[in-house]
């Protein structure tokens, strides 16, 4: 598959996060309490089992992937979310994109080849959401990702 990356055309830095998987709120009430708004981004979403993977971000022929947007600071991204998403290990990368509603956001894009058995593309992921709580990080294991007590706070 060709690689599509949404690259900002100006020097602006997003102050928003688009979440479509385990970082997303667990239902409308949690979304409202957490300051999330429903939105979508263009790409292809796959169910990888315990977590989803977004690929081909911004590809013109791709569909819209449903998720949520909320404000986010650089410190939260670097200290909590990037480690949770395995950015340093090359599992996900953080890219900037524009949502369907026109919001400039960060989004975590799956950075590896899709594993055999990946299911999709899908318009939304219906797996376990809202799993990142204080004191939990996601560790990158040979057989996938799991939540474990760790260094994030």
C-alpha cells in the first residue's frame, strides 16, 4: 500500500487530539465528561485484535474513520500518550491532519505493516475504549499490546 501522510502546510502545531481506539472515550457520557467531540478523519482503519490501527491517513480514496477530538497539550503528548502508543518503538507515529469538521489535530497512525488477520477497513472500531488511566502504559510485546502498570501518569 502507498504511504499517505498528512503534513501541515504551515508552522502551526495542533492543540487537539483525534482518537479512534483505546484512547477514545467509552460512550457519549464519557465523551461529554471528558470534553470530547465526535468527528472523523480520512484513512483506513483496521481491527488488530486488542487495538485498532489507522493507516493511509488522508488518502483521497479512503473513507472516513469515526472518532473523537479533544484538546491536548504537548507535555501530555510527549510524556503520556506517545509512550502509551509505542512511538519510540515504531508501533505508532503521531501525525497532524485535518478532520472532517476542519479541525487541525494530532492522530496516532499505525506505523507497521498490517498483520495477517487484520480486519477492515472499518468506519469505526468497536473494541475496548477509555483504557488509558493514570499509572498505566501500553507495553509493546511480541504478541501485541497490553496495559500494564508503568511510568505514565
